[in-house]
C-alpha cells in the first residue's frame, strides 16, 4: 500500500466526523488519499441506561482500536476524554491539536422551574452539580447531541418532565448548532471542572506508519498535551475509567504556571482541591492529597 494512502477510523456521529474533518483535510492537503471508516461503538449502541451501569471500559474506542489492530485502519481520531489510559500495542499517539473550550454548558428550557429535572448520564455531572442545584433531580439520558437537545425542547423524557441537559461546550461549538429558544449557562471550573481531556482530540496512528506521525506533528499543541496529560494523571490516581465521578482541569496561566482544579465525588461526598505552579508532579501530588488520595 502506498504511504500516501490512509484509512481514518472514527465514530459515526456527526460530531465525531465533524471534529475529525480538519485533520483529514490537513492530510489531504499534504497529498494523502483518505478513506473513511465510521463505526458505531458499544457506547453509541447502549441506550438502555447510563454508561456506568455497563461493565468494563473503552465504550467509545474499542471498535476503533480493534479495527486498527486488524489492519482496517491506519489512523484513529477520538475525543480524548473517551480514550482509555492504557494504549493497545502497535498504536502510538500522533498528535493532540489545540484544545477547544473544555467547559460544560447547562442547556435549559426558558420556562425551567427552580426544581429542575436535568438529563445527564455522567456521574461526575450529577454528583458535583447536586451541590450547586440542591433542588434538582437528575435522570439519565442517552443519544447524540442533537437528540438530547430535542428532548429538552420537547420537555419530555420517558414520559416525564425534562427541563435541562448538560453538554460539552466543545461539541456544541464544533457542530455550530442552533440553540435559539434555549437558555445556556456556561459552568465555571469552580462550579464543575470538566472531565479529564474534555475539549481535546487525540489522533492515534499505527506504529508502522511513521509518515503519519511526522505529517501530523505540525498539528500537535504541546501546551494542550501537557494540560490533558496532567488531568489524566489525576484520573489514573483514582483508578482510571472514563465513568469516574471526577472533574480535573488544568488551565495555563499568564505567568507560565498551570492552575489544576479537581472535584472528586465518591458516593455520598464531594471533595475539591486546587493547586497552581510549574512543576506538574508537585501539582499532581497536591491535588491527590487534597482529595484524600495521597
């Protein structure tokens, strides 16, 4: 096979394809002939409850990694927050581009009452925001971004009222969806730190395709990579898994330091920690100690 041919694997959702397209166009501009392979993953297919009710991990990546392992793909493009901490053999990180807005947005009906019913399947969002909205009730919701927004517009989910949902700002911005008629509240890191790696993308290449790694190096953003690596180290510190009730956000400061904000919500409690500095190992140690894990 010519080194100028590449098969790119992504999930099949509009968001997954849309966020991968700039990287694909980048490769095409450098002479690559790109073939797409779009997958419906186990996480996409599971619509009967929140993901934390499933066992194991890799809900949104296993099918893509299997395709890479069997030679059906040369490049995987993921949302970094969905990627397992352990990388399968034969797959290497090619690049982490500049991060999009990592915040969570609370999207509400304009007639939403104080005792909100909020649709979200993320344990992190439920447990942390229950402190901010003590009168709210949380219910699980599945489906793509457009489906969840329509559920809010309809005001009904499984024959019960629905007033709001929580969505990643990055996905909403990348899709450019019309949010007219809805109220959007951007949640701050002090209210709800984002999931580790949220807003960032990861391209993974076959280890035997160094040409792809070299080609994509120009898209790599070292500061984004540093921030998300630190966030994922916090995740590793509590045992890993994308369904952990953990928010961790590292934000670059004007003086060259990083601000690391963490919220960890094991059953029945909420632990918060914050650290600022230039030594990433020290930042990690401080926040793990702050949430009682060191």
